[in-house]
C-alpha cells in the first residue's frame, strides 16, 4: 500500500506534522546512517542502535549471529524501528517554546531472517553502500565465515509514519517584545578530513567517495 498510516502510527500530538506517504518515509530512512530497533524480550524493553539499509519496500538491519537479542527478533517478535534526522535548534523567547527542526520516521512490523545466500549478500553490499556509496567496489566482500557470523533481518515497510518540524519559533503573543534573540540554528552532518589507517600501504589515494562524502 502507498499510505503507511494505521491506528498505531497515526500522529496524535501535533498531527499536522504527521506524514504517511512512502516517499517521505523512505527518504528519511535512506538519509539516516543508523536506526534504533525497539522490541520486548522476556518482558523487558530493549532498544538496539544499528546500521540499516532499505531495498525497495523492505528495511534491513544486521548484527552478530551470536546476539540473543537479534535472534529473538527472527522468532516473530513485533519490532518498532525509528530514525531521526536533526536539522536545527529552534530557540524561542521563552524556554517553554524551544524546539528542534527534525525529520523522523517510525516503522512497525515483524522481522524475518534473510537466510537465502544471494539475498544476504545483496543486503550486506547494500549496507556498505548505504554508509558510503561506491565503497563496495573497493572493499573485500564477506567470506563464508563472516556470513555465518552475521545475522541479517528484513522488516517489510507496510506500517509507519513520518513526523517533520520546520520553521522558526512560535512564541506567545506577549513574549514577542522581549529583548531576547530568537530564531533557528541550522545543523547538518559535515564530514571532516579523512584520517588514513597507519597500517595502509603507501601510495593509495583517497577515494573520491571519501574525499567528497555527503549524505
């Protein structure tokens, strides 16, 4: 379905910020470098930060095959995956109305383990590309031992929502005359100068996808 809205994904606090189209949700997922996977194991809530990637309408994430938490997810436990992009600090005249500009996405569903060898390899390559587009052409792919040590989980993107705030502060009418600076401090993820590994062979140039890295 093109609309991901369900009863539990409907934004109730500031509902005008809620968006439910796939294009918006996919774009937020694709730009974020990590996601947080929340679920319940033995009655205890757990949230795991991990690298993810999206392939069509499926969200993939991975971890150690020895992880008891991740092994629990492949057994049909409901999960909630969230990602957040911070775009700016919203500084109002009153402390109460301070906020942030952000884009966030939430997806509910039940994950399955990707056991097909071809699918698993495609996803692990997509994970590398998600972090640094072009890197999979240079890096050695996983060998059999590494594949056995890695658990890949697939979560269909069928139930979700996005929540987005943009714009400046919204103060109470009586506060607009206060002699206080107000506005937005934009924020973005900016790469710094690459630091080469000290064990790298001499004469290897910095790849363009590193030197010109952008999200």
